[in-house]
């Protein structure tokens, strides 16, 4: 809890100082505010366990939130083909731990500096600051973008190049952050979510891989 512990410790230290100098009302106010803000941050950084579906063809949501867009996009950098993009918007009240949509090998991770366009706008996918995780397996490839917005200024991931990852396992966290895009080759998947649908990271099936499991 990178924000909670310093906030709580600093608040308690200030309360002690105020009590020593006899500022009882101020100590009560600071103590109450510290408890309230710590509780809010604990809720924000909550990390519940999730059970990923057993279905081999399933592609799961990478973040909690609402599906903003389901559209085609020509992704030239990683997938190098016509792709399907599913964009999820995270509100301040959503769980902000992100998860891998598919199993496979992390082929590349990256970071792109950029703007802070509101994350609900389509152009934020291309111009905002973001981290990227590119995953491949024997059947398909998947590009994940963790995108910051106006409020969100930092997104972290724990992926490393060459790492083997499991669908539904923890990938990173959007710190006060706001949008996650999943792109996959259009020929490889059939999308099963729609715009406006609420999804849960690691659990909700957003697409299915075409073809039988070999």
C-alpha cells in the first residue's frame, strides 16, 4: 500500500504532536481525516482474488470497468494486421489491479510518453502516456495498453520480457488510472462483449479464439 502507510503514519505523528501541544480539537480533526482518507485509499487499492474461466478459447477482461469501445484498428507496431480493440474505462471506484487477458510469453514491454487527454476519448488510445505489454502464444497475439488520463498519471506493470504468464493472473495496476485497451488480430477472435457492458478483470469473457483447441 504505497500511499496508505505514509499517510496513516504521518497523520498519527501529527496527531501526537497536536496532543502534546494541547490542540485537542485539531488533533481530533486530523485523526478523523487520517482514518477516513486511509479507508478510502485501502478501498481504492483493494486486490480481490479472481477465478478465471476454464474455457480454453476464452479471452478475459484485463480491467474492471465499462466497455467504452469495440472497434477495428490497423495495429502496425506489434500485431501488424487488422485488429479488434476492446477499450475499458476504469472509474475511481473500480478495482485498479489489471490482469492478463491470455496466457503466453511476454515478447515486449514498453512505455510511451504522451498527453493527458481524458481517457474516455478515443484519441487517448494513441496520444496519451501509456505502458504496453505484448503477449504471444501458439494461437494468437495480444497487445495490452495501460493508458493514463487526466486524473490518472501513473500505470505500472510487473511484466518482464520473456516471462511466461497465465490468463487472469495479476499484470499491474492503474494508479488513479483510467483506461485499458486490449488489441488482438481480428481474424483470430470473435468479440462477445458490447459497448456499455460492465466487466471484471480476469473473470469476464470478452472474446473467444476462433478454431478448435489443438
